[in-house]
C-alpha cells in the first residue's frame, strides 16, 4: 500500500471514530421554569426533577427555576404594551422585562460552557394579568417571551409548556379577564408543534402548605403542586421525544409516582425556608442517606389493587443522625402486597421530634386511608436500627399523644396492628446492655411483634433479646429470630423468607 492510500485510510478511520463518538454522546436537556406564585410554589425536586432525570439521565439534565409571586407578564416581556385605551394601574413602578433579565442571567450562569440538544421553557403565570384586565394582549406577550428566549439562547426550536390558569375565577368576578387569559394560553400552546399546555383545574382543592383546606383556591394544594410537577414533566418529555430524543418512559413514570405527604403545617417546621428541606447522598445499591431533615414527611410507594390493601409505615435507620431508606425493603414489601409509607423523620439527634413524627404519620395515613386505597385496620410498622427503636416506642405508647391536636387527622388512633423490627437499636438503656430502656412501659396492649437480629450485632442484640423476653413475660405475642452472622446490617442473611412466614400468620388480606 502506497503512502497516499495509507494516509487516506487513516483519515477515514479517524473521521469514523469522531462520528461514532459524537453519535454515542448522550443528549443534553435544559429545562427553564418561570412565572409567578404557582410556579414559585412548585418544588421541582419532589416530582418534576425525578421524572425528567429518570427519563434522560441525571447527568444529562439541567433545571433552572426563577419565579416570583404576584407579578404581571410585562416584567418578563420587554416590549409589553397595554391594549388601546387600557390603563396600567401600579402600586409601584415596574420595569418591562426586568424579571426576564434576571431569569436569563441565571440561565446563562447555570449553563456556562454547556451545549444542549433541547431547551424546554415551562411557564405558569397569568393571574395578575387577569386581575388587571390585560387579557387582550396576553397571547402576544407570551409569544414575545418565547421569542426572546429563542433569540437569547440561539434555539429556534425551543419547546414550551404552559400551565393554564385554574378554575379559581371562571365566572370572572375577581379577574374580569380570567377566561380570556386561559384561552390565550391554550391558543399559544396549540399554535406550534413545540408547544403544550397542562390543565390545573383540579389542583387547587385539598390541604395547603399552611395546613388550610383549599377549595377552588388561587393556589394549589400540597398534592396539587406534586401533580403539577408531574404534568409539566410529562408534557416536556413528550415534546422532547417528538424531536427524536428517546426517553425511558417507565423510569420517568416510576420516579414521578411517589407522592410526598408532609406531616406538619409550615409554621411548625420553621416557615417556608424549611419546606421539604433535607440533604441527600446517593450511596449506591438503592441506598440514599438523608440528613438535616427539617420538614419530616412520608414517601408513598403504592401497590395497585382493586380492593383496600394492608400498609406499613417504614422507619429506616441512621442512628437518629440521618435517615437511610433501603429500596430493597420497600420493593420487598410492595411485592407482598403492602403499600409502603417511608417515614423521613426529623434528624439529627431529636428523638422526641421523631416520636411526634411517627405518631402524626400513622394518624395521617389512617385519616387518608380511602385516598391511598388502604385498610386502616391493617396498618403496621416496619423499623430498622434507630427506626426499629422508634417503631417499638410507638407500639408501647400509642395512647399517649406527644403533641397537641392540629386537625381531624389527630382524632385517629396511632395504634399499629403489627410490628416488624430488624436490628432494632436502643431497646436497652445502654449499647451492649440487657436492661430495657425507660421509654418502654408496657402500659398498652402491644401488637404482634417480630424481632430479627444477627448474633454478632454486638451493640444491640442483647437489648433485642431482653425486649422480646419482656414482651413474652407480659403475655404479648412476640417472635425473636436470631441468625449466626450478618452484623448490624444482617449482610447475607435470608431473613425475608422467615419474615414473610411470620406475616402469613397475621391474617392480613394480602393480594
């Protein structure tokens, strides 16, 4: 082979390699969320972020949120003008486009040095413009914002998803142009194959973040915000797929299908700055550790059934310093037919707050049994390590309320029907001790209890044995299973089959 042919062949190989590398590179997606109060009230990490990250991969997604309540669209559209003869009534001077400038600055900071295959703009706004009677120019203004973004981000095929105004004032009593703005939003969304809109009419009923009961409110309920995030993500994913970028639909659906139930009104957890506040660390193998939980809550993993199912409150371990759920436990319980409510209780180092959390949790679950399709008479506790101590404590003291009643949910009993404790910690006064801790009074009827330990769990197995003996002496149904090796984590121990055999003796209506 002569030199020219060799050189030509080498060039072809290099070009082919570059093309292959480019083709293999995953697509990157940018999501920009903006608008007024109902977008500001959305916490993307609850349902929006998990859905798009599961669809496209966490490392391939960038999310920018910048929203401010009570603002008219002119603060985003630079060239906004009212309809002829329509005055602008301001309590204070507003500059056209100033919030857009803040938004675009934030976007460029978050995306510096990055290139994105798709950009999706998600918008929820219009309440202020309806109230100020600027419906005639709303469609033009919204299109103007979209065009501004296309130009500034050099993205002619920009996707956009619009949240349509809810049914708050369909009679146009408060905002004369409410219906006009709603129609304009749909008109804009349906004017382009890159556009979509989501319905919010059913999101403003239910319990609010402040613990108030909403009915056709201006703002959404706690559950409404979660559903709003899921709907935005669903439309965004569909638009991106329509451009030829594949998404993992099953994973996206799964990620957005774990609702969150907050336990306390916002005032009791230190205000809005602590709303669902926590720090997380992915430890692999289905394990994520959560620290500094300021707004304790339940994460729902629901099983599908035509009839009400048994359920458990699952309290993970973490030494009361953190909460570390194990996805394998949740999946196993789901496979048996239990809907699982994973309790992310207050940490660090506040056992009394955690105890209030678990009492409130079981009451809320019972109160909303119909909503979650569970049988409130078949509700048990599953706890590991510190979560085992927490569960055992509740099983002993369910008639003594740890907090003042807040709402109707607190009229419910917090008595569990059964308790499964795996490597439960702190059942004795001291680690390695065999004297029962003072919080266990045996004043109430203790439900059937299963304790599981490895014999080499040196810090806690003696306390577990003493606890089982105390229950037995008091004539309460208890079973203790000890395994030779496995340590505190019971690594390599096949305890699931033994636990299932015990569960089978409870007479639950498992599907």
